C-alpha cells in the first residue's frame, strides 16, 4: 500500500504526460525572476536570453560563483527543472539566492517560456 501512495504522490507532482507546457503562463511566472534577471542584459543575475541550450556560467560580463563554473551544466529542460527546484540544493555554493519554484507545472511553464527567449 505504501508503494502505491508514493507512486501516486510522484505522479501528482509532475505535469501529465503529453500535457504541453504553457509558455504564456510561464511568462507570468517569469515575473518572479525579474527582480534579478533580464532577457537582454545582465543585472543582479546574468541575462536569460538564449539560456536554453547554453552552458552554465558562460555569459560574458557576468561574475559567476566557482561552484557554477565547475558544475558542467548545460541548461536543457531537465537541468533547468532541477535548478529551479532549488539552486543552492542543485549547486551548493552558487551565488543565486532563490528558494525555488515548488510546483512542477509552474516550472514546466517557466521553462517553456525561457525556451522562447533568444
């Protein structure tokens, strides 16, 4: 019985298979990110234009933590999902102070929006 409860909890935490993420909804969620990140220029955090597919700690003109420089991360959907759950849990020593986006659907929508940024 316990295994079934765990399986159901895990399924409920992830958007339904085949359910398309909503970039428009992700744009609204991105408002949380705007305190530190812009699309086209560095601010408190590095710019996020073209982030999907980019190697972590690779934006010119931004001073990254050693931890992120050494992470070897490339920002694909899976890496962004893990990062957005809690940056300091994903890469201990990162400079990014953000509690994370707890809701899996919100993360998926945010990642879909980030994928539209060039």
